[in-house]
C-alpha cells in the first residue's frame, strides 16, 4: 500500500502523507452563526485524509477554495449509513483561534 506525498500550500508543511483521497465529495455546513456567504450551499470537490487533518478542496470556481479540518478541532464525529442514501460523516468543527 503506497502513501502519496502531497505538496500544497494548504498542508502548511512541506509535505503531507495522504492516507486516502476521495473524489466527488460534498461538503455542507449547518448551524453556522451568522452564516457568511462562503459557507452557504453544498460544496463539491475532493477530500484528502492525512494523519492530522482532513482537507477539502473545492472543484470549480467556488469562493471556498479549500477547507481544512484538524482532528483536534472535530467533535461529535459519527459515520452515518442511511439505508436509501449515501454514507456520510457528521460532526462539529470549532474555528481555530483567529480563523473564520
């Protein structure tokens, strides 16, 4: 099993080990206080799983180019497996100090 080296400014280090990457991922936000336009709607793109964070990179010209979710800021995470729709991960993420 090969581990891909992913070099990108969104990794915040010179390289990250990508454990898994998923195409055609949808990301949506709910319960955002004073929801800015950037968090509205469903975002489509790719998800990269690293040992320390999940990184979502939007496809197309979405105002949210990427969204990083460090695991230490993710709370109440669960994997939902509905019978008649796609599986999804549900959880809460707290903004980093000084973040949006």
